[in-house]
């Protein structure tokens, strides 16, 4: 008798095949049968026609710190993710000499906007070497499986000290030492190596991430570790990833192609549409495809930007009255003061003597700033939904309108500011990315950018927007959307035991009410260590999530079970 039988499901199996009716049987942590008329089980779940998918494999997260203190790993776990890969973009917490802990925290805080106070209080530092870090992760049960990569920034600082932190050139001895550390980490089970070359990634002190200016001999020398082991992905945040340079990216793709050819390993790089060159992504995608090398652009399924609000950042954060009288007040008091007609008039009449860069950016982007109206946020808003367009249509000043919008929902209202992937005020280019044969889905950044975004909800956007609700262009077939989040991402990292519903595969499963699955509105919580803030986003429609055959969520609530473990690559 099987341990679990899920009957009457509409199976979307992760291969790209259309949905089909089936029962799925599970014993232990493995699927034992898929088809009609399964036998009895110790536990039976009637799916009643709900869709059953493989658990989602999210290859771009930053739970490197959170994973050491939080077994739930929300918000990703609320959105059907059963395997997450961290250690992306060249930042992480191993290897770590004892005197570099604070520096590594500052690096992560600057690049990924994770509160340094939360990291300092939460991280246990039970390791120095990368294998010791893996062992520490392995001792902690979780809701999901977790894999990690060896980050260039930490390796460079470990080997080169201040020279590495300051991005000085690596010597031959430095490169040999870095290669040895990466080889040791991947041999112990790391899923690959990551580096960042974009100037958008900076430590809390403003310095570029170590490795940003690394020469080819360093990058290829480290890649030799992966080639010799025949294991691991090489993940890169490339030059120009955030639009800071639109001339270098073609050459960047060409050297990454040579890297993939030289190592024989998959190379995955971030690819987004940038306003300064809205069609550049297509050229880069085609360059990556014009080769037998294993070069895979990593794309996002929605705009990439910020959420604007009183608890995140906004256009009035540098106005003198706000700075001197309101900024430090608790939110309810702040909202009450801002509703005072005199305070409102003063703030709107002021111009900041010294502009804050981010506040000024918001003021300059009112034509692409969109209220997240209603209970279900729309990540493909129409141009006439922007604050500027709404103000023009009603004869109001756009900053006045924004001021009033910020006060809605007792000051918890949020507005979407797309900075990337929305140059045409449409997701048609993103749809083209998502259907390209070389593209892999990623860039959800779970655990990162806590104060400004919550893109860990991307799996739910993929299901609800792309497969069901999209109205401003073509949708995507449900089976394509599921394949992007399961088989394709698992396969990139060599996780062939998951990502497909088939006998012998790992029993990581999502039972989903497809008619109801949707994101709720993002909200700010102050539940990180030391009271650190983070934006989170719940979802509806996830009836059940199973990891290794054990149910971890029921109707969106944690069951108390923690079957998730560390995924080791080369050793597994």
C-alpha cells in the first residue's frame, strides 16, 4: 500500500505535455505511480479536478543568511517553491574568516538590501570553510530543499584579504587558491559558482562587489574547477545587467560563450530589458543561442523595479518637513500628521535643498508609477493607469495625487515602479523571452531587496497572469508555464530527481486551485532578527504543497512539518 494517493487530479507533469487526468501515488519520498485507478493509500487526497504540478524549483534566491535561522523560508515557500538555489550574484557567507564576518554582512546588505542588523543577529557563523557551511545548512530541517553556490565575493576576500575586497588584480597564486576553494566547495556539494560584474551591485560602503573587474584569467581559472569536476553551474550577473552600460553586453555574452565552451559547464546570466536600449536583450538572447555552448539567459516573468510606499521609499522622503517632523514617527502617527491640511500643504510646497537620489527618481517617474489597486496586484498595468496619466485625466497635480495615494489603507498602500522589463509599458517582450528555447526562469530574488520588492511571488504571477488572466496580449499555455518553473530549472542545475511528475521522481508536489490561485497585496512586516523589515506577499489557491512526500502547507498554512534538506550536487 502506498503512503499517499492523490486522486482525480489534473496533472501538469512538468514536461510541457498538456494537462491530463490522473491519480498519483507516493511511497516515502518518491512517486510510485501516475495514471488512472491507483490502489489504496494510507492517506488519500481527493484533488477534485485541481491541478497537480511538480514542486517549483527557484534557481535565483538570496536566503544565504535567512537559511541559518528560518526553517520556513517564506515568502518562497508560500508560492509552491520546494527547492531553492541561493549563493547567487557572487555574494554569500562562506568561506568566511572570523575577522571578515562584518564585512560579508555589509556586502550582502549593500547588494541585496537585507538589513545588516538582522544578518548580524541571525547568522550563527558555525563555519569557516565552504564544506563547513554546507554541513551547517545540512543540520537544519526546513519546509523546502535548499542548494547553494560558492560566491566569488567571499572567495576573493578569503584568499586576497583587502586586496580582494578592493578589486585589485589577482595573481597566479591567488587564482590557484581561489580555484582550490571553489573545487573543494563543489566537490562537497555546492551546485556551482557565482560572480557579479555589474556596477549596480555594491557593498554598503558603495564599493563594487569583489570580482566586478576580474580579468579573464581569474574567471576562466576558477571555471577550471568546474571543468575538472564535471559539475556545477557558473552563474553571472553580467556587465550591463541593470542597464548601466549598453555597449559592453554583446562582448560580455561572447566571453561567457567562450567560458561555457572552455569549461563544458552551463553558464547562466541575468537578462532584462533596459530602457536605454529596449531591443538589446533580443540581440543578447540570439548571441547566446548561436552556439552549441551551454549558455542560458536567466529571465524574469514580470517587471523588475521597486514598490513605493511610506514604509519603503517615496517621493517626499527628502522634503524638509517630512525629514524633520515625520520620518521617525510610527506609521499611524505619521499618517495622521500627513493628513493634516497644513502639513500636507507645507510638504507639497517644499522643494528639497539636497535631493535624495531615490526620492528624486520617484518624482521623475510618475508616468511609470502605478497604484497596486484592489486585492489582486496587476503586474502589467496600462499606461493610462500611471499616476501621471490619472492626474492628467482628472486635472490634478500628479504629486498631490501621489501624496494622497500614499495615505490610503492607513499608509500601507503600495505603488509599482517598473525600472526594467517594461520599456514599452507592456510585457510582450517578456513573453518573447519566456518562449525562447535558451531562456531559464529566475531572478525572483527570494530573501533579498527586503525593503523595496517582493518578487519571490513570481511563481504565482506565472500561473495567474501568464496562464490565466493576461488581457493585454497573448497568454502562455499552462503546461509551458509549469515546465519553466520545474523541469527546466531543475535540469539546469542537474537536479534530475525532481521537476517532473513521473514514477521514481522525488515527491515534491503542488495541488493548486487554478481558478483561484493569485497573489495578495504585498505588505511590510518587521519580523526579521533585530526587528528588521521585509516585504512579504501571501497567495491564495495553493491547496497543498508536499516536499519528499510530506505535506508542508495546507491552504497556505504551514503544517509544522520540516522535511526539506540540503541538496548536494557533485556528492549526491
